[in-house]
């Protein structure tokens, strides 16, 4: 099943028929779902990037990472999280200066 199969189409007319409180609730729900999707996309990118960087082909056939691979993954995730945090802080600073 494709992720698009679960999509619900809501027209602008349908939204306008909602009460203002229901419209706010729907907007908050949609924002939360968008944030969730962004978070999942970030985690996927992190996993893919660090896996490609740290894991040798065929090395996990035993079901375990070597200590070198494990250390590399830990460092990669740490750097990724640190850089994302730095970007978020910078964006927040820029937003406050406006």
C-alpha cells in the first residue's frame, strides 16, 4: 500500500463549514503532522548518512556493529544533532532580530 492511499481530500468548502474552534483544531493537527513528517524525514536522512559513512559493506552480517562502526555512528549522530541545533539557534536569532 502506498502512503498516498491513506490521504484524505478535504476541500476548502469543507473547511469553511467547520466552526472557528474546529478550524483551529484542524490547523493545529495539520501542523503537528507536518512537524512529525519533518522529524521522520530528518531521522531517515541521519540514518542514511551515518550508515553510509560508518558501516562497511557486509560487515553487519553477524547482526552486530564493530566497536569502530559503533563509535563512528555515535559520533556521526552527535555531530548531526549538534549542527542541527546550531542551525536552529541561528534561525531563532535571525527571527528575533526581525
